[in-house]
C-alpha cells in the first residue's frame, strides 16, 4: 500500500491530512499559517510538520507517493504560483520548493480547484467524469473537472466562475474591481445584499424586518417558515443561480453540478429551487445534469490535494 | 511516415482529406451527403471513397494510423452520436460503425469541436495549450481545447457556447427554443437583427438605410467608411461579444481566443473593437489572452478530425 499527504493551505491555518492510496483519510491536523515576513516560513513549517508526523508514526519514506497542496491563488499546471496576496507571495514554483524541502514529489493547484477534485473523488461528484463544483460562500469560487482531470487553465485561473458577468447594469463594485459579477449575487453575501434591496423596495410584512442584521441562513429559514417576502428573495436568487449554472453547463456539459459553501447548508431546498431555472436556461443537449450538495465540508481541499499527487505520481 | 484521413461530415457535402502524420494535407476532395433513407448511405459512401482513394493512389493500408470524423451533432468521448437531425441519424456509435466499414480505427467528434482542434493544431491557435474557438456564422458554435485535448463533455455537448444566456429579457426565440442566447446577438444573423432594431430606433442618416437587405458585411463596410449609425451598431456588437468572451475566459483561462465564421471575415477590426470590452469584463487573472482570426477556413474540420485520430491511435 502507498500513502501520501494532502495539504490545504489557507490564510490562517494549514490543514494537513495523511491518506492511503485508496483515499482513506488516516489522520488530519492543523498548523497556523505564518504570513509574517512575506510568508517565507509557510513551506518550511509544512515540511517540518510532515517530517515530524512521519518520524512520530514511523512512516517509511519509500511508501510515500507524494504530496499535494492547494493554494489560495492561481497555480498553473507546472506548479507556478502567480501571486497569493493573502500570504505575501509573489511568483515562484511552489511544487519545486516544497519538494526540495521534503524530498517528495509535490503537485500544486488552486485551493478551490483542488476542493473540486476532492468532491469529484470522494464527495458529491463521485461516479462522474465531468463535474462543476461551485462554492457559494463569502464569495463564489469553484473548480471544473474534465474527463477526470482538473481544468487549471493557462495561468492557473481556470474555474474562476465567481467573476462571470451576471448583470451588466450593476453599479456596485465586486471585490475584484469589476461590476455585476456572479459573486455579487450568488454568494452568501450576495443573497443578503439582494434581501436588503428587496426589503427596501416593498412595504410588505416580513419576519426579516425585525432582525438587526440578516444572514443567509435567516433568509432560508424565513422561506421555510412561509415568509412571502423571503420566498420572493429566494426566487430571485434561484433564478440567477439557475441561469449562471446553465451557462456553465453549456460550456462544460458535465454529468454533475456540486454545490458547496455556506449557502449550500440550506440543503435540498437550494437544489429544488434552482433546478427549474436551470432547466429553463440550459441548452437542451446539456440539460441532463445531476445536482448534488458537497459532502466533504472543510476536508474537500485535503482530499483533492492528495488526489492531485496520486494522479501525478502513482 | 504514417498517414491518415480527416473527414468533415456536413449536411450537404462530406469533405475528405488525406494527411501525413505531420499534418500536411496531401489531398482533399468532396462527396455529396446522401441523407435520404435515414442517412444509412452516408458511412458506406465515405468508406467507399476512402478505399477508392487508397486503391487509386496505391496507399499501403499498414501506413494508415486511422480516420477522424467530425459530425454535425453531439458525439461523446466514446464515439456515440446522440442524434444528428440534419442527417436523419439517431443514437449509435459512429466510430465503431465507420471502423467496421473501413478496417481502420476511427475517432469521432462534434464538427465545431473538431474544427476547434484543427485551428489549435494548424491554424490561429498554434502554440497554445488552452484555446477557445468561436465561430460567428449563421449561428454561434465553437470548441474548447484544454491542455491540448478537446472538451467533449459528458454527452458530447461541451463547447455549445452559442447558447449561453446573454440577455434574459429577450422576447424573440432562438433556434434552440430558448430566449436570449448568445447566437441571437453574436452571429452574422444576430448583428443584422441588431442593425434593423437599431435603425428603427433612430432617425439618424445611415448608408445602411438605402440597402434593400442588410448583410453582416454591409455593416462592417459602412463602419469602415465612417457611417455613424453603423459604428453605433458595431459598438453594441463588440460590447456583447467582449462580455461573452470574457465570461468564457473566466471559466477556461485560455492562452488564445480564435474567432472564425462569417463575421470574422471583417478582419482585425473585429478584434480591435472587441478587445476593450473583453478587458473591461474579464477577471484580471484571466485577462492575458491572445486574440486571433481563424486561418484554416473550411479545412479546419478535416485538419481537426485527422488530429483527433492521430492523438488517439499514433
């Protein structure tokens, strides 16, 4: 049996997991991400943590197939990071750097793309070959799997689906500097923004009005309780999300769309609400799509990172 | 040296070309597409034509690496055609069927996807690994190349980029039955439709008003001659095309976008007009894209079909 490590590098913590070649997660732990000093300590810390784990558990180095790592920024197919603002990183080959520090082969990818590969392998996308993963969280991110492989793109920015234009008439700015991005509507932040706008546009009674500040969960909860205004907001949300996912499916024609992130905690109601708008907007030959909720939560990145290494080196 | 055939199967003619393994087109010819009787004669005709060519030119069968074929309908990665309305075809494995008739291995793909592979290999997309090909003709079709391979999609409908929703408020129907598709705006037909609408919305003088019927070429010619109304129409067109291509590039992050079809005959002015709107709408990390005009014309399909076979069997 071969083994390996999957690393999910975030802005505050690094999640590290130890897997067997079948994808069974045998252990997982976290270390802090030390971004001080231009983030130069991050990779040595990860290498030391992996070496420490191996020493403590007497892992035979010859049993290690490799290390995979997901990074919060664009990474091209060769492992070159193209700036991670959060970490203070510029442009360098992270796969080579971590390989030099550990002695093991390393494969790197963008964190959202790598999480998509995790959901494809062991989560909501199991059993398909072509999949779109959309994380509807603070922002909208995602990843695309084609014939079982991640779409990295020419400069590591493939699957940046949160920044398609969804409303060319939008006047407020997206975090990316553009206007009208998917992220401004379909994220957990986006639905709250839509809720405030909708509440301001009507006098109608709503349980949402008594809340000091509205969260994504509040809107879904009010909808489930039958609040008419909440249902109107959700309907607008489903219409935009359905159109957006239909557009992605015209490009990719996947077997499955997997939804993750905070909004997906609403559960099956999210899929049931979105599906009719998806079917209205999708090209008929690409309409046969299975909708799933993400099932790996915060572990998706570690699973996908290890899978990346397994595909590359096993 | 190995050799092979690329076949571009259209609704009225079949283009067949004979290549060496370097992609030099050594010969090309056409035969009619006989669609009568449910299209059952089409593959036997192609097989007979290829065998006839080989007999006439004394081609050694052992030098043939295989046959590639592009088909006007969805084809999945295994060669299963999922209905070609134009040809009267239902669902069957065209690769197996043509292989049985010829004795050579066959690889099949959708015609627009296959043309994309041709432009990637020997046309406007040479030198890149990730490419979007958009044909702006009577309709809008295209194909996507990822890491040097065609995106077929789960059911052979990958790259159906003409049917993304570009205007959710459109009231007229697209040929596909939906409303507001890219094809209704960005095709040669679409720009003419936009021209008539624009002319009806203003009293302003335009040389286009004296024409009995307006063509795509008329609009570009009037624009080049300085006609103010034509320039307004073109500006609207560039804005929509630029936004659409920006959205595609957020998903795929290619090195190059190659434009083909009737509209691309306008030349460099199409790229110059579209690029600023592309840059306005694209996610910054995916903005580094080379725009090219397609250069293989009607031969793109045959080149791409042979490349498909070469990649599969060589």
